[in-house]
């Protein structure tokens, strides 16, 4: 005997199922990140707080820090959801951006370089990174 929930799920079209997944992702992202505690942006090297914010999410805290010209070099932003964030003129040199989502982020004049040569960008991240920098990718 199957329950009603299983019957309902099996009747969804592929498009409906994908829409539900995207809806759930947004919900989980918001629940996981929102907090009533102040957000501290930490140094990737020693864990010390380099910027303190009262914003409810890391994304909002980063945008606030950039808006106040805070130096985010050396920030630990690994796994951060920074989609569509305005990070123009941000100093992100030597910041940990491993698996950070910069899709649609505004990155004009953002500084990413540091000592150079030891930063890695996955091939799968290249197109999103270039889009975030304002480049449009065209076929040869």
C-alpha cells in the first residue's frame, strides 16, 4: 500500500518536479543561512573577525562590508552564496572563495589577486566567473 504523498510525487511532471526542487533549494538556503545572531566575517588564516555585521545572512553582511569599503582580503567566504551580490570595488585578494556561488554577482573593479600563482579556478566555474566579471561568452 502506498501513501498519498508517494502517489502525488509520482504524478508530477519532470518540469513540476524540477520547479519543486528549486523552490526547496531556496527555502533550505534561507533557513540554513538566516540567523538572529550577528554575522562575523572571519579571516581565512586565523579565524579572527575582520568585519562584524548585524545583517541576518552572510551575503548581506558581505554586501554591507563592501558598501562600507571594508577590506575583505583574507576573508573566509568558502561556500558563501553571493548570487547577484554587488561586490564592485571589493578587495577580495587572498580571500577564500572555494565553492562560493558568484553567479550574477557584480564584480566590476573587484580585486582578486594577491601573491599570485597559487589560486585555482575549476574549469566548471570559469563561465560563471567571467559572467560575474561582466564578460559575455560568444562562440568562435
